[in-house]
C-alpha cells in the first residue's frame, strides 16, 4: 500500500517554500528611523536627531514625558499621563507609526522614508 501520492509531495513542497519565504521576509533588516519631531499642542517643540534621552516639559516647566532614541528606534520611557498608553506603545522603528499622548497633547512623529502603503496595519 502506498502512503504518499504525487499530489501530497507537491503540497509538501509548496508548504516548505511558503515557510522559507516567510523566514526570509522576517530576516530582512528593517530600515529604522532617522530621528523624530515632537509636537506639543500642535506646535513643534523639539527635533531629535542624536541618540539619547530627551525630557519634554510644558510651558510651566512640568515634566510631561521622557523620550528615548537609540539604534534608529524611539519610545516613551516615562509619562505623566494616567493610562500610560504612550509608554505601552513600546519601541517604534517605522516612520508611519507616531506615538501619541492625548492627555498631554504630545505627538512624537518618527522621521524617515515612509512606506507607500495606504493601509495602516498598526492598531492599538
């Protein structure tokens, strides 16, 4: 009795090829970002181009958040907002994905070559 047929081998070959393509796509290095712009109440207050930790303060001098830029990635490491959604966003290395803090009215917009895709695949 024959356990495999010719069609079973073709199916196995297709599955192996799909797995190899997926591995190759994930192994391809990402571009990263070239810095970021920080907006407070729709006004640009900071241009980040060098690696480091930056403090974002309001007009009264109160600390609103700390932003860390390292290895072409950016994240919020400390924020005064109640839900900490901006902190939970984590590392961002795609220029199409801004970090937004609604209570503090801050937008951290990564800079770099944006993808031409019209579909936003990032969700909260």
